[in-house]
C-alpha cells in the first residue's frame, strides 16, 4: 500500500511548512489527485488518519478533489475527458496516438492552520 508512504510524505511537507511559518496546528489540507495517478483516495485518507495522531495535524481533515483524465488525440486533435483511470484509445476516432494532459497529478492546494 504505497498510500501510506504518500500520506507520510504529505504530512511531513505540510507539518514542515506549518512550523516554519510559526503555526501550531493544521486544521485541514486540500489536495488534488488525478484518476490516473495510481493513488486510491480512500486508502490515502485511511492512511492519513492512521498516522496523523501525535502530530500537529492530529485534528486535520484531508479533503481530496479527484481530477479526471484528459487528453489530446494526435490523430484527430480531439480533446477529451474520461472518468476512467486508463485511456486505451481516443473516444472520437478510436486512434491509439494520444497525449494525457491531466489526471496524473498529486498536488497540495492549500491548508488551513492556526
């Protein structure tokens, strides 16, 4: 379960930033996860809740926005968005030459601190 190591890295990053800027508690963290990132949001939330005890994020909520997979077909120039995790062909022309433009990200958007 690589979500545990991702949760730990996330916690390390936000805790470090919080302490560096003189705050003592993290109330919430907002992140974006792309559907094609290979990260399971439920597993990440579970892992985060399991490791946040005894940290400055012990009462923090982890808010996850899922980003759909978007791409651009190199054959027909069709820009597409799909809800699936994987794209095997262009939804328009069924071609296999396309570029994924979004859906692989894992970004920390912001956090609420006190």
